[in-house]
């Protein structure tokens, strides 16, 4: 799903209850990861690139840390006898 979507679309796509989706969206909005726009009675949600960029920046050192370790694990498993 790309672009704006109402919560109902997320319910259908993710097989999560409406209250569950609403809770998740509330948390994501508070964290700055999604934006909401009113369209009449509906609320349309979309990812917030600013919040996502901040999240990716926070994850970057962890990704670098684990990338080398997972590569080492892969090498070890390839050398290990079957």
C-alpha cells in the first residue's frame, strides 16, 4: 500500500481488528511515523517521511553492527559440515 489510506483498508489488508488498527495508528502518529488528514468523515493515513528518516537514522548503527555478524554467521554455516 502506497499513499494515503483509510484505516479500513489497513484492517482488510492486515487482518487486524478495527480497534487494533486504531491503537497502532495512534501510536505511530504520536511517534511521528504517520500523518493523518481529514477527508469528510474519513481519516486518511500516510507514512511521514520525516519520522521515517529519523527512524532509519536511529537504526543505521544497529544495521551496520548486525550486518557484519550475520555475514560471519553465514560464512560459518557454509563451512560447517552438513
